[in-house]
């Protein structure tokens, strides 16, 4: 068993250290994974398994240098929270729940901790800024138009996707990635819950969505306005580079041969090599 372990460890180190072709310069990527919602309907540090949903992302990657890159990223994420899964009796009695499919368009920078022309395993850091669209619903009913807390909020907010990742370069064209990204937002209404209960309006439809558990008098708190909402995006994906594949002494990228030898008399150059 020990021998097998050391063989596996040596192979892993060899694959990581072996000289690698630099990543290409321009590429596209796709990824899929799961979301972990963070907000007023989350009771424990780790979310209930029944509230975990899907995420998918796609975009364009520009590898500027051997370490720095830039991405335009589109992420769709399904978020959910539900008091029915809470351990606390008071939370279950509150009976709030929501589902929300968000759409985010962001610009992110990436920094490879190791040079991509020397290592196949590349841990990296990523951070950026984006615009996020959201529309929380309960059982298919949009909650934002009902103003459940008397607040009129926009369905678009600023987001800050930040996280860590690990890439593995199969070659200069194909790269696999694993990411853990947290999407910070400037809104506390991804789940339509933030502040206090309101007095009944007399409209049973509106009053139900304001206080579905019928548990609190006016002005008591539905949620905690101190913290903004966000979510974790755990995904795996693939990057395909279609331009600038290869390695060179300059920047780790292959050079454009036409541009490199522009103005050079190729026949004269070849004659020199024949002599």
C-alpha cells in the first residue's frame, strides 16, 4: 500500500513539474456545477442539501502573459432557500421560501500562481466585477412586485465574483478547470427577505406572501438587513484555446511567424545556412 502511494505521489509530481507548452492566447470555456445560497433563509454554515441547485458558465478567456489573464464571463445560477428544512422551530413556523435564477455578466482577471509554460497544474486567483439580474419567486409567483417589505428594489445589482481555481493543461489547446467562486452582491433581496414585517393590508394574497406563517406582528423582523446576499458557485469546466498556441521566449506565447520575419529576405537567409 505504501509503495503504491509513493508511486502515485511521484507520478503526480512528475505531471505537475514536467515542462509544459504555454497556454494559447485566446480561448473559450464552459463549466457546470452547483450553487450554495447565502442569505436570510440559510440557517447553518453549510446549506441544506435540498436547497443546493445548479450553475453554468461560459465565456472568452484572453491569456495576456504567462500568469495574467482576462475573462468575459456569463454565469446562470439557480438559487433556493426554504424554512421547511430549518432545524429551528421558529424558522419553520416563519415558513418563508424562494427560488431565483440569476444571470450575471462579469469581467474577471485571473492570476496563475505558477508559470503556465512550466507547470501543468496551475492554481490561480480570480476576481472581477459584474452586473447580476435576479427575480425571486415563491411557488412560481414573483415576489418583487408584491413589495413584501414595502421596499421597491431593482432586479439588477452589482456583483463581485471572487475565488480560487485549479487548472490542468492537457496541452496548449485543452485545459480543465475547477473553481470555487463567491459572488458578493450589493443587494439584500436575492431572496426577497431583508427587513421587517408590515401590517396586514386586508388583501389575503398580499398578506400571505408578506407573512406566510402568520407568526409575527408588524415591525418585527423577517430577516437581517446587516448582511447582503450572495452565493457560492462550485464548478468544473474546460477551456479550449484556438489562437496563439505554443511556447516562445517572449511572453510564453507563440509568435506570429509572418510578423516575426516581416522584411527579412528569406532566400538570403537560407543561403547563409547552406554555407
